[in-house]
C-alpha cells in the first residue's frame, strides 16, 4: 500500500508573524486580524510579554490574556499548551524569549564552555527548536509579534526638506524564524503593512 495520496488544499490554520518598530501597531493589528479569524463565536487568547500592553485594547476587542512577565521558552511553551482550546493565539511578543535565550547561552558559554559561545548553542538551539515545534503543533491560528532592530535614515518630505525616518530591519528572533510562518507582515511607523511572504497567494 502506498504512503502517498492525492494532494488537496485543506483548511489550514494561519501562522502569521508581525514585526515593526515601536509604535507601528503590532499589538492592535494582531488583535484586529485575530478578531477576524475568530469570527463571532471564536475565542482569542493573548500571551502578553509586554506588561499587559494588550489589555489597553480590551475595550475594543474581546480576548483572554495571560500575563507572561517571565517569558522564558519553557514558560511560553507552557502557555501555548494551556491555550489549545482557543481558536486564535496571539503571542505579543516572541522577542523577549529570544533575548532571554541569548542571555542564557552567554551564561552557559562562560560557565560551562570556556567562553565558547558556538559550543554553548549546542544547548541553546534545541530549546529554540522546541519553541518552534510548540508553535507548529498549536491546533488553531497563531499570530506572533516581534520587535525589530531600529535604525535611522533621512528622506526628503513633500515640502522638499530632509527629515529623519525610523527604519525597522530584521526581527529580533532566532535566525531563520521566518521559514516557520505562512505569512510575514512588516509594519511601518505610519501603520502600513507590507506583506513579505504569503503562502496563501492572496496578499
């Protein structure tokens, strides 16, 4: 008996990553998209690592929140497991867990690997992959926000004057994290969304 069957396009769950500079609207956009995905009867859960930032929008959106002030990878995995009964899970944001992992790897390098950070990642990489697997195993839709490295450049405005502009670059998360999402959307300081990747082919 063959292990192969005819490929069909099934009702897949969305894996969306939103990233942008501070003030670009990551939390609000995640809640707005999440509300659309959930529909009238769906439930939304928010893992909030931003000290209850999401709660500032509780008058506009209906959701349950988990205050994740200690956003280690192990804690995030526990919260993701706890949210499996929800239709949409928003992680706002995934950056804090990455920062904690970087700090943990640096500490391991100094205390266990003689200052060799490369060797310390032999323990850090499996932890990161366990978080990725937790995301992929979640049965509902996932929207994850990420902070970005911010730089400044200049541009000429409509009056012909040179003005400074904030530019958001790569998201602060593990290298290659973009491969794990169906859609990547970069938000500008003006709240415009640029879709950089879209497996649905609709955007």
